[in-house]
């Protein structure tokens, strides 16, 4: 879930309700992870308490940090770790003290030097921003963008970071990404999955994604 300060889709009370449901599933040994995504620098406003406070209330398994602002319709870039790592470090520390794994949103092509900054800030994983790859895949010429994802993933692995990926992934482009990065820990897919489920049904769509990831 990605609750933004303006609460234009996911709201603060949604975060609490889903968190309670996930906790109930886990009490029945369902082993369901809760991942909250958000900008840790966004201040509290109105009923939005700030991202770190939301995590403190909900205690998700993972906190995915993204540098999006209110003017963005959706996330459209990763952190500039040369500029942001020092500011991120104390917030990452707070989140890890709450028991969360912490993932940082980064652009494909982020190099080893910047990924070492992510390690120094205390991150456990990165999430590679995959919209450029997805756009190139749709055009039929995605080799360069896929290679950028692979380079970043391999550099992260060499630094000891886990690798997630997300944004604009779907059933058409996920398989090539997974084959190129077989050590992907997880992928974030929301919009495409729900859109596809309107036609195929939710359970068959989820099974289709799981089959792609298992291939």
C-alpha cells in the first residue's frame, strides 16, 4: 500500500484496516507480508501522521521508501542517493528499530558507488524503478533498458542488498525481467494486476503472475 499525504486513494484508515487483517491472517499461520510504501520526508498534515508514524502504528514487514511529491501522479524516479542517503539514514534506522525491512526506490542504472551509500544508510533492499523498461518493452526494443535493470540488480547483490522491482510491470513484460534477474526477491504490481483481473478474475490473475515468477 502507498498512502500519500493527500490520501487521494489509500487513506490512513485503510492502512490500519488492512494491517489488522494481515495480522489476523498471520495469526492463522498464513505468512502474509505487509509492505507500506511512502516518502519518509513528507511531513504530517491533517489526518495524515507522516510515513514513519504510520509504520509505527502498523508495523509492516517492509517499508519501501520513495521520493515522490504531491505533484506527482505516481512515482516516477528513484532516490538520488548521493544527495539523499545521509538524510535517509536516521529514518531508515527508526524504521528498522520498529522491526521493518527497508527498501529504497532507485532508478535502473544506479551504480555501485551509490548503492554502497544505500548500504551505509542501513537499507536492506532496493526496488528498481521499472517504468522505462516497461515502456521500452511495449515498443518492442527493450534490450538497453533491461540491461540497465540487470546491472543495477547485480551491483546491489554484490553490495549485499536484496533486489525488488516495480512499476508498470504486467504479464507481458514480467517474464523477461525475471529471467534476466532470477534472484529478484519480489515485484510490486498493482495497476496491471487489477486491470487484468477485471477480465480474467482476481484468483486466475494472481495465479498467472505466480506462474511467471516461478518459471
